[in-house]
C-alpha cells in the first residue's frame, strides 16, 4: 500500500502583509501598526467584537 500526500509547513505559506509605517487611526494615537495587522486601529483602540456563542441568543 502506498500513501501519497503533500508536505505541510508554515514556511511555504504566504502571509498577507500590509504597508509598513501605518499608524493607528485613533486621534492622538501614534502607535505604529504591525505589517501583519490588517486592522486600522491598534489593540488598545480597536472596537470590541463579541463573538456569537453557538446556540445562544445574545441581546444586541
């Protein structure tokens, strides 16, 4: 019996990269964003997002 597959490594994967030198959009915040952070705000000023819990109905 012969098994054929593909090699899986994270090195071969291309990560999406943003422009260098981006700054948080919050007024008076001078935090430089990582090239790998595709958000427009730093972690301190990012809008809070609450994930939907499976099987639960949350109030808006």
